[in-house]
C-alpha cells in the first residue's frame, strides 16, 4: 500500500508509525510504503563472540553409515520437508506415488531429445541394433562402394578416390575371413518371389513354349508315362463309377499332397495332414451327397485349421500364412477336383453319363496341352504372359484351342450322350479354361520359386503339373453338362 506525503513528516531514519501506530511506514522520496522495512531493520543484535558451527563430517575411509539424506525443517529439525529418495523402475512404482509427481513427468507424449533424434529432429529407431549398419553409412562423399564375392558372403569395402574399382575388388576377393555360422531365418516373401522369378524364367517349365524347345523335358519318357496313365484311366472308366471315382480321388490326393509340400518348402507351413484328410472327405462326400457337400466340408476345414494353429501343432509357423495356405490348397485342388467326383457320381448323372463327361473333359484337355506344347515350341514367337510364364505363347494357345475343338467335334461327339453341337461348345470352353488353369499354376510356382510341383511322373514333373489345366476343366464340364441338359 502506498501513499504520497510531505518529506517534513519523515523521521531521520525514514521510519514513522501510521495513524493507529501499528504498521511501520518507510518513506523514500515522495512515496510512502506502509508495512515495509529495509534489510537489516529490526535484526537481533549479536552479543559475544561469533562461533561458526560446522557439521562433523565422517572420514573419507570410514565405513558407510547407510543413512538416507533428507532435507529438514530449520525450525524444528525433526520433520523432513521432502521424502527420502527411492528406486522406481516399473510403471507400478510410479503409479503408487502418482500424487507426488508432476503429471508431465509421467506422460509418454514428451518430444524426444538428445541422442533419440537425428539432425532433422526425426525420431531414431531405438529398436535397431547398434552393430547393424548400412554400407552407405561408412562412405565418404568421394568414395566408391565395392562388393567382392567370397566363398561365404560378399565383402563390402570403401575405396578411396584414385584407386580402380576392379583392382580393389580383386584385392578384396583375396581376403577370406571365416564367416560365423548364420541361423536359419525365413526369407521375406518378396525375396522368395524374386528368386521364383529367376527360376521360372531360366527353366523351361511350361508347355507351349515361345521358341525354347519342349521345356527341356525328355519327350519319349513323357509320352510313355502319359500313355500309361491314360490306359489306366480308360480301364477304370470301363469298370464303372466306383472305379472311376477311386482313380480320380487318388489323382486329386496326390496333387494336393504335392501342393501342400510345395508350400511347406516355401516355409508357409500349412496343416498338410489336416488338408489331405479334408480333400479325401470332400471327394467321398461329393460322390455320395452331391454338390451340397461342398459348403459343409469347406466350413469344417476352416474351423479345423483354426483349431490346428490355436492348439500350437505348428509352434514356429506364422498362423496367417499357415491357415491361408491350408485353405487355399484345399479349395484350389480339393474343391476343383471334387467336380470329378460329382461327374462320376451315379446319383448326379445316372446311366454312366458322368463317365462320358469325364472322358470328354480329359480328351479335350489332353489335346489342348499336347498341341499347345508342339505348336508353341516350334512356332511360338509372341509370349502370352511373359511375367508369369515366359514359355507360353499366343501361337501355342491358338494351336491348343484348335486341337481342343477338333477333338470335341471329331471324337467326343460319338460318345453318348454328347452331340455334335454340344461337344463343340465343350471344345470351345476347354480351349479357354485349360490354359487359364495352366497359367494359374505357373503363377503359384513362380511365387514359390520352384520348377515343378513334384517328380512323381517321369518326363512330366509332378501330378499337379499335369492336371493343372484339368482342375479348371472339371467344373467347367460339370456346368456345361448342366446348362445343356445332358444326362
């Protein structure tokens, strides 16, 4: 509180009392400050000699007392003004005394500072192992990166200016430090795709090749094994519906086994035993119950696959990759192959008409494959799908389509209940669908980085390599027979 008065009312020391005589008043110039006193006013006078008291400190080599430091009140010296220090490591240690800390101390939203950020104030990945680095981090502005191949792994070195890159690589190649054993790590899927692209591009894996011969296969062995398999199929068709469904079930099971094995080699870890049991169950169920068995078995397979990975049968597998590959192989091979069981079922097509449909599908598909192989290998110049199957050409596709239609109108229409017009429709459908199945399997093989799905059939590779187009033809034949009211 201030007041403005005359200087005449001020005592010599600048102090006076207010009207009530309670508060001291200090005047400085023309400003009167009520209730203030200068430093030193009213201080207690010290009488006698001044003795400085220093706390007694322990000797530097004395044993520790274990006493916890504390800040005490000067008035009493008994009650500490602050709590003694305590070790807090876990989050619960802070939560137990949350009221004693500033809320900002417990916040996770504080900006990173110091070594946690780089020159651009961007957060550094603290999970990165400090001994891992990029080769570019070690290079100066005027240096060149040289990678010299060794027996174990490439050697990376920074070459100063003025030194030839070839000479540096030759010198680095002579260095052969022992490489430590590396653990087996699942390669990223992108790298497996790149490897698959190189493998599929360097091998003649598919049929109607674009000027690359016949895919590097032994044609005599391939023709011999194909004729033997065809004679076995004709014998089973002759014996009746039960023998027909047995042979198609065996073929589908073998193809499914190759599919599961291929995905397992690529470290997808599908539930192969469960998938094979599901494929067998689907073939039997569709033969006995017809098309209504398809959704039921599919739902059971999905649920059983989830239980398989929930139970930890494959503890080291990625559950998403394992479940996806299991259901995919089942749907692709088992689902499409089950239409062969539908065609052979007497409940769906009585009077052995289903066997006639099976035979027509096999004949037209084989004609398309053989003609596509021969025409494509001799005349193929225009790749059909270079990024998926470089050996397939449009010339081979046209040759296979012509052969499929000719087989249908020349041979198939003599098999009851086919007619000339309806067999022509089947030939046209097979001409489109069979190459689609071929390309689909080539897509899978390229992704997995393999040449063949198996080696069971000499000269052909695996069973799945020979029935890939037929898997797509079986559902098409079933729906063509239904749409044309055959049987």
